[in-house]
C-alpha cells in the first residue's frame, strides 16, 4: 500500500516551493519512504504555450530501519490544448533521484488530462522508473476527476504496475488554498 502527501506553494511569481512525502508498505519487501522539500523555477516565459521548469529537491529516504540523504533533479515540459471534449493539458517529465552513488534512479513520466469541461474529466498517467541493477518498472493509471466546489477536486482511478502487473486503486483529494 502506498500513501503520499504533496503540497506546493507559489512563494514568488517565479518560485514554487513544496513538500513531497511518500511511503510504501509491502509485506514481502518491507517498507520505504521519502520526505523531500523542493523548489521549482520556470525556465520559459509565462506567456509561452509550451512551458518548461526545473526542480531541485532535497530530503531523506528511509528503508530497512536506515535513513539516507536523498536528492532529486527534475525537468518538465507542459502545455495546454483544446479538444472537442474541452480544454486540457499535457505534461512530460524526466527525473534523476540519488540516494547513494550506487542507487541512482531515472524516471520518465507523462500525464494528459482535461482541465475543464465535462463533470467527470479523464486523466491518464504513465510513469517509468529504472535503476542500474533492476528491470524497468512502469505504472499506468487511468483516473476520473470531478470538482466538488471551487477549490476541491476528487480523483479515483485504476493503476497497473509492473513487474507483476498488479492492479490497484488510486484515491486522491486535490485542494487549492
């Protein structure tokens, strides 16, 4: 079972800061977790249709009763689009995570969804993760989002993850403050 908390705040017009906490508990492989503070800077002008950003995150990773420093570097591209179903967005990301020299991981992620329009809006996410000593791991999540008031979005989805193609459920609450 996975649980997570993600929060971000626009501290300045061109600086977003945040917190990313993620935990994973499994009977066979034990548990692991990370807690990261991050800063994100836009790399493109705010009036561009294609937006780029860079992110630096520092924190700790915990597994097997040991904690280690953790670093994450992330680059992302995003763009809005128009479709017959309504306006939407597409995001592509590349990440480098380092817990220690022999434990670097590389991630490629993509997400596409509708930002407005129908009462229930689709969201498709594809995530990949690779470390030198492990096979490629992928996750595909298909979700439905709906707004409950001006500041709350609920999300429910089905998630399939390799290596065993296990099926899971994703439940999320997005809150705008």
